[in-house]
């Protein structure tokens, strides 16, 4: 009987494997101490006993039947065939290490390994799952069978919801159970019916229907999504889902996953044949393919390719992989080779552009080769090289071939107290630009650019132990300085293919370059100075980190794209402070030296008492970005009202435009076995018009209601409500 009972445990535990929230019903437990008797032995105790014709033993009054694995208590019991058959009746209780069953009667036959309990109520040790069954039978041939069975996680006498089935069976040798005529009840009222479904009873993946997803939004209307999982092979599966939306129609979604010893990947497909919410009713689609694999110990391949049918697909239909603020989808694949000294990669990089943005250049292909070697104990040699062909779909933009070679010699010196680095490099770049059809331009078909660069970098680490109260801390002060010289060559005759200006953050101060990519390399004759202070606790965790730095220009830049108004860069500073276990603070700021005004800043602080008890305040300021000023404030909160009610909210304000960009509120009532959520939201729609221009004045509003059977479905928590919407919730930063 022990193996069959284990199968029953899996059946009853399955719906409660992932609890919905932290508030749970009081667990009804029971004590069971395994009897200390030999296997195969049956011990019977009672107030009275009678043996009839040496065939039947009749026991009456406080009967206790004990085996090595279980205890049966009843008012009366008959034992036949030397303990091979047992019948018990009258307030029967069956208990083992996992299960307690109260029944009107029980029959056990050891010859055929059959156990039957009539009109039983079961309870599972350690969890809230419980229920009843008219007949519970466990046999060697049929497995586990429950007739007219119920299940709930609510306390006895407070069954706010329950599941009722006419029959549940688990057959021997099969990895899943079967349920027939299943009804879901809320407050005694049936709300959902399934004539048949199968459920796994092992940890292995099984083919079958998954729990449906039901929701609503102003864009899709009421929607119902029913996924079906197909376990094709141990290393191959797929999930096929139909999603019906009252505003838009029927959408098909498909996910394929594969895995081998050296490769893994997935393919997502979404297709809406006829969007009834659009005038044209055109088909809409999304696909994404992602692969990662090894060809050998040194060779590897990767791919990440996505595409959508139109600009508003993500806004209207949502996506599990992108959000409505994204403007580009990746389309790239590559091959890589690496050894201890050599790295090589070759990628094809493309983008799907969302909206009316200038079309990005595609790299078809982009190959990079890096080699490093120690010439001797104090001199290192490095070689960085690149070959790329840039292609643009627009006829008025040039295509180009770019070859870059950058050898360098360096003397690195590193110790526990700091480091010193001296480096000289030659940066040689060749361009072959296709200017046919471009029209009047200052670009030249062939350009060669050779620059020299010298760099001297040094940093020191001062540290001491500091006692604050009863705690010991390590306090460090790390000044650093760099001199950088880069020769000049004007580059107006070179197009911009992968180059844009960098922000003046503390980490970028010591790069020495003001641009990404290679199309613009600014001339330099400058000092960079900076310092970082840290406070580290006994667990080697940063409690506080503060950095500040600035570039001092010794002469004006000659490169047209890098003209400066002052002989100093903006002052860049960063500050992170874990005030205590509940308070966190982060800020970064750049102050212009010519105006002594803040050019960019961000601030975030969070007070967190628990996972679902937090308040976060954010502010972001940019004096000028694409001829616009950004001045935004936001606050997010999640806080319990009492034991059953919980509130979350989020509010974002644009001070520059004097308007609210997003407001969100959710309230939840939660008992120990069910929960009800109501969310109300208003935010910028961020849809694109027919010209591909994002509408920044249109708003969407929505109300959502969600009912949750606790003990069923995936694990979630109240902070999940804050992650919805336009901005969502993110922890402000993570310290080491």
C-alpha cells in the first residue's frame, strides 16, 4: 500500500504546489509517530475481542489496528485470514506519515493490495489541501480511484471555493491522472466546467492543456487564452495557444523549444489573421528566434532575430519580450572563436525599426579580431582590429566598408595598493564609401585616417578600519588620474555609421572618447582626475560608494564634432548609500562648468520593510535632449491596509509639460484561500500614427478585475501589480 499512497499524495499535493501569496490559511496538522513493529506484522487493540471458528476475529470498542506504516482507528473491526483482510466501521480514522482520512468504513485486502475508504474526508499533513470523496480506493491493478471527490485550500466550514469531480483516477504506470466532470465552485455557485482533463503526477513534463489565462484591457477587450503543451521529446517541446479578444478577434501563439548537448534555442510565433479593431483588417504577426550553441571547445554560434508586422503591434497586443517604449528589434546572428590570447567574432547585425526613426545601418557583416600577448614580464602587446560593411535601406544614405587596425604596447603595473598603466597606440582606419545616388556631399569615396594615442593612468587605494558603534567597517579612498593625448585628423569626409555621442558619466570620463564606434575619434590633450570613496562592512558588501571626477582640457579640440565651450568637462558624480536594511539611496549628477548648472541628474530612494511593503521616489532631469527638457517625478508604493486588504499605487508627473504621464492604483482583498484584485490605470497610449510618429498626447484608461484561487496557478505577489503599466516597478539599484 505504501507506493499507492505516495501516488495519492502527488495527486492531492499538485494543486497546492505554488501558493499565490504569503497570507495562507492556518495549516491543520496531525501527529503520526511510525509504530515500532516489524514489517508484515499487524497489531490489534480493543476493549473486547471475539474469535469465531478460528476464521474471524471481531474487535469492539476503541479498536486500533497498527502496521509498520499506518494506524487505523474504529469503533469495530473484523480481521480475517490471519490479518490479510480487514474491515472496520464506525468513526474510522486512517493515518500515515502524510495522510489522515476520516471515513464511515474501510476495507483492506493484502492479497490483491486493495484499500477502500467510504464517505471519507482527507487531510494532507503540512499543507492546507483537503477534501472529501464518496469512495477512495487504492489497488495494485487500478491504481488510485476517487469517486465524487472535492478539493479546496480553505478552512473547514469556510469553503469559499472548491473543485468537485465525479471521478479522479491514477492508473499504474501512467505519468498523469485523469479527472472527469470537473466543476469549479465559488461561494457554492458553479462558475466553470471541464468534462475531462489530465494532470501530471510526476515531476516530468507531460502533454496536455495548461491553465487558461483570462483578462481584459481597453485595447483588446475581454480576452481568453487557452494554452496546450506538447511534450514532443525529452529535448523538444511546444506550447500552442489560442487567444480570443473581443475587440480584435482570434490570435494564434506558438512557442517551440529545443535542447541538445551543445545547442539550445526557442522560436515564438504570433499571428492574428484579421484584426477587427482596424479599418483595413490586415493580418498582424510577431516572431522571434533565439539560438545559442557550441560547435567545438573554441567555436560558438548565436542568433537573435525578431520582427513585427506594424509599429503598433506591441502597443495593441503586448509582448512577453519587448515593451511599448522600444524602438528597435534585434536581427543578428554570429560566429565566435576564442582562445587564451585570441578572440574572433563575425556578426550580421540588422534592426527592425519601430516608428518614424532614421533607418539604422546594418552591419553585413561585422568581424572583430583581438590578440593579446606578453612580450616579456613588463611589456604587453595588444592588437584590436575590425572589418565591417555598413548598408542602409535609404537611397540617399551611403553604404561603406570600414577596416580598422589598432596595435598597442603597454606597461601594466598592478599591486594591492594601486595600479599604473602606460600605453601607446596607433589607430588606423580605412573607408570605402559608396556615394552613388547620395547627391551633394562632403563625403569622399576613399578615406584613410591614422592617429596616434598615448595614455598614462594611475590610481591608489588608501584604506583603514573604522569602528562605528559596535560594527567594524573598511573605509577606502581611491584617487585616480589619467593623461591622454590623441593626434588630430579632420573627419567630416567620413559618414556616421555606428557612432553617437556618449554621456558624461563618471565611468565615461576615463574612456577618453566622446563617441561610440569609430567614425569619430576626437583629438585629446587632457587630464582626467577623479576619486571614489567606499565603506565596506564585514560581509564585504558596499554600504556606501561615492565618486566624482572631471576632465581638464589642455587645449581646444580641433575636431568639428567635438567643439567645446570650456576648458573643463562637466563634473560627474555618483552616490549610492545603503542607509540601513530598509533605506536605499542612489543619485548621479552632471554639472556644467560653463553655466554651473545641473545638466543631468537622477535620484531614487526606496524604503522597504518587506517584499510587499515599500515606498520608492524617483526624479529624472535632463536640461536638453533632442531640443527638449526632461523633468519627471515618480512615486511607487505597496502597503498593507490590514491583514486582508492591500494597496499599491504609482504616479508619474511631467513637470515640463505640466501633466500626469501615468497613474495606477490597485487594491486587493485576500483571504487565506482566495483573493480579489481591482486595478485602475491611465497612461500615455504611445501609439504611432500613419506617418510613424508617436502620439504623445493620447491617453489610455483601463480597469481590470482578477479573481484568484489560492493554491492553484503560478506564484505571484502584490509587487507584481506595480510591475504592470508604462513605467512599472524596478528596484533602484543593487550594491555589491
